[in-house]
């Protein structure tokens, strides 16, 4: 049961397919709104799992990009419906009773529902283990006077290291700081509910985040999930034509640009990015999501933009792109799913974080693993076209970063091998879930 945004749904979808290939029967819960929006994509997945739906409590015209509104509506309307749904399924399906619930963050209350019904539960955290550790550390941060107990905002400017062997964090960029007071208070409550999960599963490895994973025995690294041999790993319709387009370019020659499913770029920044990509004088593949009715920002390509060396698509088969030999680097928002896919492809990163845990993730890429560089804003708060061109050239000329990127890829492959640590952890979880 994922929180109903793509960055949560896709990891749980990939995890479900892993479980299905190992003999587990999967019931996957999505909202009625998403079921209507993704009907065609869901049909391709129904041979692996059964899909069930519940309403999210919002009206059709409501803005579902307002995360505080979605979180509140789900908590208000869904627990009783989930309780009844599970009871109905277990009354009908004698040999397919629900015995374990796996949830993502923001819906810890679902573990409470399972607990009431005597059903064991686990969390699949869709972000980094370090970001999970930061939420678990909120009481300590309040006690030490580092953050305000009502807003979560820092009491003074400083950098902290929550855990040994982990990235330094600017307290002004802790994962909740850019998302408002209501989100912070929700996460304090949600984190308490998540303690009902007997396992906290993370799409990571001991090599990537040793400090965070030492936090406690319930944290179980099972990554990289994207190493599984599944054809369909996203709920959005992907444009496969870009793979044939990539085939025509030599190895390590194409710049790939994607900012995930939520980040919004303002019009001035969009223009700088477009012209910056033109100035690279090298091929680029750029994912530009179509605007929707609730998207307040309507971006237009500037007149100076030619795009003759590039290809622009609305959504990408990203796992395949990042494993394509022609990709040279990845300009990314630093969402955790994208990072895992990039690391598994051995691709160097140019980091452009927007909010939440993306700033911590950037610190890992640039300061801990040293497989990428950051993009710096100018005096107007924009990442300029000149900065984009300069950093791409610097990154692609840095052989040490390329070597480290390939080494990190090797470590990820080793973890997913049959005797790798993540594979052993996955078996441990499945044996527990089936018991």
C-alpha cells in the first residue's frame, strides 16, 4: 500500500514484482483516482498481482499536488475503508488471506489498521535510509534545541552529522524544512505509527549508507530493487522511442536530464536550462512532463532554443536509459529512486535538488561517494546556462569520477547477486512474511 505519488508507487511496484517471482501472492492497493488515470498501465501488471482500489477522499477537481491536503484526506477517510476492505478480502479468499501489510511513508496509520486486525506489517521506505534516520531523530533534535518543536525549522544556522559515516546536513535543508509546518507535524505522528512495522525495508545497500543502516536491526537494506528482471517498473506511460534514438550515438556522449514526477521549474529557470542544453553542443535527452490543470507554472521554450541536437520526451523508461552505453551523465533532482538507477548504471551525476531529502542525497553524491558535482545558483537564484555548460564539461572531463561511478556500480551488482547481502536480507524478510 503506497502513498499515492509516483516516487512511492514505483518502488512498491518493483518490490511487489520481486515478491511475486518468489512465490508471494500480492494485493496492491491504489486510489480510485490513480486507477482511472493509469488504467492501461495497470492492465499490463495484473498477471503478477491483484489490484484493489479505495477512494482518497478528495473531489475530482482537487489539487493532488498539494501533499498536505492529500495526507490529511487519506488519514481522515481511508482507515475505516481499509479495515473493511481487508475483512472482506479475508472473508472471500480462504487460500489468499492477507497476512502482511507493506506500506510506504505518509500512511503509517495503515500499520495501525493491520495491527488491530492481527496482521503483521512492514515499512518500505522509498527514500534514503539517512532520510529515515533524520525523521527518527526528530525527538533528539528537539531535545538538543537544534529544531523548533512546532515547526521543525532550525533554531540557528549550522551543519550537523546525525550518524557516523554519513553526509553532513545543513539544518535549513533537513527533509521537512521546505514542506511546511503541517507536513512536519504529520511526519512526527507518522513516524510513531511506523514503529508498528516489524521491518523497515530500504532500497539501499550497506555500501551506500553504512552509518544510517547501523541505526538499528529493524532497518533492512534490500536494494537495488531496480536490478530485478521485470519489464514494467513504472505506472506512467513511457516513451520507448528514445532508446532507438540513443542507439545512434557513440558511448558516453549523451546528457540525460530528468527531474522526476513532482519538481516544478519556474519559467525563467526553464529558459536557462533550455538554452544551456543547446550550448552544450552535444546530444541530450530531456524529460519534460506535460503541464496539468493544477500546475501553476506554464513553461515555454525560448525563441533562442533550437534543440536540434536533443530529443524531448514526456516520460522515460529511465532504468533502460541509465543502462544505455551512450549516456554520459545524468542531470537530476536527486530523488532517491533516480539515484539508485543512476548508480546501478555507473553514471556520473550533476545535482539539482529541489526539496525534501534531495539535499541530503546531493551530499552523498558529491561529498561521500564523490560520483558527481553540484550546480550552483547565481545572484538571481538561477542555475545559469553558462553554469550548466561549464559543469557538464567539468564532469565529463573528470576521469576519477567516472572510475568511482563504475566501482559503485560493481558494489550494487554484488549486493543483488544470489549471495549478496541485499539478497540475503530479502530472503529473511520473505521467510518472516510467509511464516
